[in-house]
C-alpha cells in the first residue's frame, strides 16, 4: 500500500513539531509531500529543514495539489473553518488542530461538509492516542476504577504574553487553547455529556480569558473540576477517581507517565526524532498521524477516539464556559449552533 501523503498548512511551531513527529514513522507509511504558508520564505525554510520537496505561498496551491491525500491544519484558530472548507472542497482529508473551530456553529457546518464530501476529518486531540490514554480507557472499560466519580484537572503556564493566547483577533483565551484539553480528558473518563456547566473566569483588556475555573456535572452524579491559567504554572495533572480506585496522568495533555491504581508509575517513552521540538512530548503527535492513516485506509470518515459528535460536545462546552465568563468572538454572531 502506498504511503499516506501529507500536506502541511502553516509553517509555525506546531506544524514543525507535527512534521518532525511524522518523520519518525516509516516512509512506506507516511510521506510529508508539501508545505504551505502565508509567506513563501517561511514555507521554503520549513521545506528545507524537513527535506520536503514542495512548498507553496498561500493555501490554495496546497489544496489543489493532486499528490496530497490529507492536510494537517496547524494555522491559528480563526482560520480553521475557512481552511477546512478549502481542503474539503478540493478533495482532501483533514486533520485540524484543536480547537476545531471558534465555536459550535462553525464546527457543525465544517463536520457536516466533511461527511457530505465523504472525506475523513478529525480534530487533532492528540492526547487520546498516547499509550497512557489507551491504558486509562482499558482500565475504565475493565471496571478497574469502578464508577467514575471525579476528574480533577489543572492546566496552566505563564502564557499571558503569548499573542495567540492574549489577542482576541487570534482566537485567544485559555478556554480554546488549554480548556479543550481539560474538557476532553473529562469526557474521556466519564463517557457522557455533562448535564450542567458552571464557570467563572478572569479576562484581560482584550476581553479574552486568562484564568478559568469550571465544573462539569454529569448525570451519574460525578463531577469534573477544571482549572486553566495563562498567569501561572499549575500542577498539570489529571486525576481520575472512581469508586474502586484512582489513576493520575502526569503532564496529562501529552502524558508519557502515569500513576496507576496500585500506586505504581508506568512510563511510555517516545522515540527520538531528527530535529528539536518546540513543545513538550511533541513526538507524540505521531500517534494521531497514524490513527489518521489507519482510518483513511479503512475508508472511515471519523475516528472512534475523536468522533465528530465528541468534537461538537467539546465545542458546546467551550461555548457555554465562554458565555458564562463573558468572552465573545465575532464568529459567535455569525455562526450560531
């Protein structure tokens, strides 16, 4: 079987890490065929570093390249919707960085369009493909933790001077940038939609959130306690408590280590890559790339680990948290669910 041919949309830090991670797979399975960026020199520099044959200015040429099967969208949040449509309209499967879109309304339209086009589309919630998350899922499925009653998760770093998080025009705020992770791990554990969302937050002068505390209440009486911060480093663990035991994911968004229900530490080391990574454990992006390949080869339009319904559930929760704390984006008026 021929390798899956990737196009990379955007030559920023996360796209670098993704390409670097993909190159840890065999060339028989994965090939990064082209990269595009708003500036030609950025695309060229990226291509030279990674040994990619083709590079483009702008995203249309990438979308129209007949030698690409799937596009990884690593561009800023407000561009995901339009870029997603562009790639789908040109027959490309899509792996789109989280958050999928700016709100549930955009996400609904984009995923419906992917289904209509019969193309694979997945929000890049890479955490769920780490061996640690699969271990947690297996533990829950086997009943080893009993009934899940609580998820206690914190995610914070000093990021308040980072433009993509600070500026409203870039789709900033911790709800979209960090909250997507705290929400997804809560849903991964509870396997249900929350019946109630309660949130409070602190906004900056741009009107985007720098800190949020939220609770998701679930139908079984369980609760997920979430905290995100761009003002300070938090403990950055997810503690999953059930009636029979507790499991802790360390560095939970990219977890290569966990404390199991018997108190033992388990490690899942990542392979070495050719270049440096910008973000912690980014080699783990390789797992979502392989999931994409397997789904496309099997003719699937979505992944069972991040199905369209789950992306919409996450978007709905993000919208509700933003509504409660007073964060509004222009897209909210334009795209209602």
